[in-house]
C-alpha cells in the first residue's frame, strides 16, 4: 500500500528550539492531517488541512498544505518537554479512501 | 463522554490461539478502522468498514478477521494464521462527512 515519506525519522533538540518536519507523497492528496502520539497511547489529531496552500496554526504548532498537494510540513515553535512524542502525517487521496500514514518523526526534547 | 474505547489495554496470548480485540465508539461514526503499529513502521491498515455489515481489506489483512454487526462496534480477531501477531493495535473511527479519524488508546498484544 501507499505510504508517505516523512522526515526526519527522529530529532533531538534543546528546550526552546523550533522544530520542523515534513511529509511528501508521490500522488496528490485532498487532505493532510498531523497527529501526535504519546508512548503507549493512540494518536491525537493536532491539525487538519483541506486546501492547497493553506497555513493553519494551533498554539505553537503551524502546518501547511503544499501548493503541489503532494507535501505538507509541521513546525513547532519554542519546544517544551511535553512536546516529546511521535508525530505522524496522514493524507487522504481523492475519493472515499482510508488515510495513508507516514512512518512518524520521533521528537526528543532536552531540558 | 464521547469517544472510542479499546479493550483490553494489554493482552497476552499463547501462540496458536485466536484472540479478539474490542473497539467500541459512541460518536455515531459510520467508518471504523484497524491499524497495526510496529516500531519504526508507522501505522499499517488491517481492515476498515464504511458501513454496518460491510468491510474491506487493508494492506495487511492476512491472518486477521473482522465483523461489523453494529455501528458502534468493530472487533478484530487475530487468528493463529497471523505469523507475527505481537504488536500495538489501534482502532479509529470517522464521520462519513469529515476527513479526520479519531483513535482509541490502543491494545498491546503479546503472543508468547
């Protein structure tokens, strides 16, 4: 099945630093979603993007739907220890198809 | 409280036994999904159902079975035919008019 190319796989950053991660696809998506997963828990939805070029914020998080509809990025500003976790991108192709997920970016924050 | 409930949180089974994982939602969502998560693999789709009494295979359906007799419930059976069943299993649901899927808290299955 199709998978998204998510990078980086892992990041170690200092508290207070900004973080950027992205996802790319070989095909067009109508929707991009970003989730965060804490250890041993289910993913929680952070941001949903519906239109090419759309830029959406949720607190310190900002995500963009790429103009080509084949990519998306997520930025976290001024990271804090509770940002630790795995961040997943997910996309939905045209039609009533299930979400496709990236392999995740594991974020570690050093206080 | 509205949400998706997976039970149990942890499950241990002997090799060769079938085991059923529960997923219940009270969000009135039409679509439900089962994903498997292994370290470094992301989420892989096992089965999904868009409507009661109908379901479709995902990317890794071999060794699994599902049923969708009620809108609220989508149980997953891990059969003895599944070669490597130890994993973290996640259930999700979605309103048919929306894109966002919402997840349960997961079940960690360990087969010994």
